[in-house]
C-alpha cells in the first residue's frame, strides 16, 4: 500500500476512490479525474432511483462503466465493489480521522442538504433530520456503522488484485499533497 508521497508506478486510467460516507471520496474522485483528464462517473447517481430505491439497471451500468478504457468513480456498494476492483488499476483510500473530520463533515452536509431541500440523485432529498433517530440507514448512522469497514476490505482487495495499486490518504494535507505530487507527476 502506497503512502501519499510515494510515486505512482504508472499513469492511472481506471480509478476507484474508497472511503466511508463523508470522508471526501466524491470530491477526491472529481479532483483525480480533472488532474488525469479522465471522465468521472458518480456512482450514487447510478444507484439511487426515485424514493431512494436501487435502480434495477445499476449493475448493468457498472459493467458498462468498467468496460470503458478510462474512468474515475467511487468504490462503494457491495454489489459493485468487486466489479470495480476487477477492472481498476488504482484504488485510492480516503481514510480520514472519523470523529474529528468525517463525522462532522457528514453531519454538516446532511443538515445543509436537509434544510435546503437540495435535490440529489433522481430528485431525492434528504429525509427530515429527526429520522437520524428512527432510520437505521440514515446516512449519519450509516457512516458511523461503517467507519471501520474499509480497514478490512481495502487490504483484502489489494491481496486479491496484485496488479491493483492502492494509495491510503489519512488527512486533508495528504490528499492535497498527493494530488499536487504523485498524481500530478503521473499525469505528465
């Protein structure tokens, strides 16, 4: 597993970005795509249908995505994760401190989206804030429950896919340095 300042062995063409909800994986995926000049696909937009129901064509679209020569997306959803890992050449793990970075970030984002009634994927909106206490799958509760999930699945993916380059980023500073350093160098 590479650190934020380790050079990348090649220019990445198929990139998956891992991290718990609120870690910053979508933001980093967009920045990675921009740095490399690759198309970015938001996996949440492919997954969520009306009323937060999973779209039936999701896995077909994931297969279509990975068949492309180049892409950047998030490494999430249990059914999609193995497909993405089979085709990615770089997995970037955003492993921020949960209590001081990720949890406050997911709470702020959820409050902002809920209060503003922001339209998300397929016109979905965050449920009322009170549902954090009643909905076991509320995004804040989901993030808390999955806060250590990637600590096992990322090393497993690295073992199962020996050609997959894995980079672990543990702070905003490391993210910035990786984008400006090893990733920018690989893009040249």
